[in-house]
C-alpha cells in the first residue's frame, strides 16, 4: 500500500504522518509492503515532500519577509528545482511573529529562484502559500534583476505600501537570467490580483492588515499591475492564481512567463505518484482537517482522484473530520478516520497525534487489507 498524507498542521509534518501511519499498518498486517510518499499542495510542506521523494536540499541565506536574513532551503533533482515561498517569505519567518502587512516583501523568493537557476535548473517549480507579504511579487522580481523606481528616480523599497509610489519599471537582466528556464507555479487558489477576491482583500487580514492597510495595498497593487502591463504589453491581473501568495502569482505569470497548475496535481507528478501506486491494494492520505476546503483542490482530494485513475481504493486519516459520510464517500474515499474521534477530543488528538496516527493506520489495515 501507499501512504501519501499532507502535513497535520500544528502537530506533524507530512513525513512524520506517513511514518506513523505506515508503522500502524505494519502492526495491523505484518509483512505488507508500505511505500511512504508524503505530499503537499504547493504551500507549506512542499519542500519537505520533495526531499522525502529523493530531491536534495540546498540551503541559501536570503532576505526574510522584513529583510532580515534567514536560511531557506530549496530542493533539486536533475534539472528540476522546487522553491517553496514560505521558506523565505512565509508568516513563520516573521521576526517574533510580528506581522508587517505594509512592509513585508518577497525578495527572498526571487533569491531562491536565482540560486536554482545558478545551479543549472531548467525547470523551477514555485510553490505558493503561507506568505507574509502583499507586494504583488515585486520583491521577487527585484531579486531577479527588475528595477523599480519612484518619480524622483530613487529605487523603490520593499513592501506593498511602497508600490503606491511606483513610477517606472525596468526589466534589467531578467530575461537573460531566465533564458531557457521553465517556471511552473504550484497553486491551489484561483484568486485574481485585485478586487474583492484579490490578494489584499482576501488574504491581507491574515497577514495583519486592517481596513486602512487594505486600501493602501490595493492601491499599490493596482499601480504595480498598470506598470507591468505597460512594460510587457499584456495584462494578467485577472488571471486565476494571480492573487496567490500576496500577488506573487501575478509576478510569476507576468514577468517570469510562468504557467499555473493545481498544486497537488503538479506535486504528485514530481513525486512519481503514478509509478508508486502501480500494483497497490490501498492508498491512505490525509491532512489536519478533512472539511469542505478539502474537496476544492486540497492534497487529499488530489490524491483520491489520482488513486481512482489508477484503480486503487483510497482511505483518509485526519486530525478532525468535518465532512458527512456521504461527502467524503462522494470524494472517492472508501473509509475515513479522525484522530479526534479516536482520542475523545481535538486537544488530546493534537497532543497524541503520532500515536493516534499509528492506531488509525492499524485499524485501516485490519479493516481493508486483511
């Protein structure tokens, strides 16, 4: 069987979840061959999933979301590099956890992309999610050579608020630096850059922005979108995924020539899921909470769809289960177990997540493999 869970946020990383479920499966059905293949949907955990699948880690000192240096990792294998935005510009990288909605930037993400290219990558997979910034990817573009100036000819500082003063954009060495490099964005949201479903309106509050901040950020992003459209001759502000990660998706589409693909679909391809599941009797997937969002492109739903295409039944293990049985069955799961139900409550399930994941694996194996 194949164990392919996402992380249980706040409890266990994907690789830990996979290892504990696999241990329970082996206890329940001794001798069964278990392949552990932790997955991700393009957000946090993408790097870890790539490393678990045989990619090599390269650590790079880059600018964090507020400009302070952080050590971020990227994953490389052959000519492919996997860059996880959250490694450089994620909420978890904010010093002391203090949000900086107007000043946080994505410069470090561009530094990771530049490092990947310098290592010889001809394909860069950019996983978006968990960002601390709403700068439209301007910082990422600057790190790759794009120059931003205000009306006085001074270079623009980092952050979404500074974009209100943007007067001129110069492409610099961007095109030459990315010549022959294919960039693919792994993303599970379809938000545009601007408007009520845009980067600022929807995700700004999660990054500490109040009502006044949102107006500032929207104005800056609009000015940035206008300038980029003049530079490139095309306008992608309304494209699905342009609003991802505070608008980093927009810069990737408009300036890096990126294509957007559903995160879990792309990650399963990179991780060799189709090959791993061949001949399996069962796939077990899961995440911290199996809920309505799961059904709209999150990792377990993507795993279930891929397993169905391979003709292999799939079961789910989750910290909490907020779907009715008819809902999770309609998504393709033959069984679903919640750690909270095994423990008697969410708090206990988080404290004993590893132990309970093993118990869930054992119960599923006994029920579905014997």
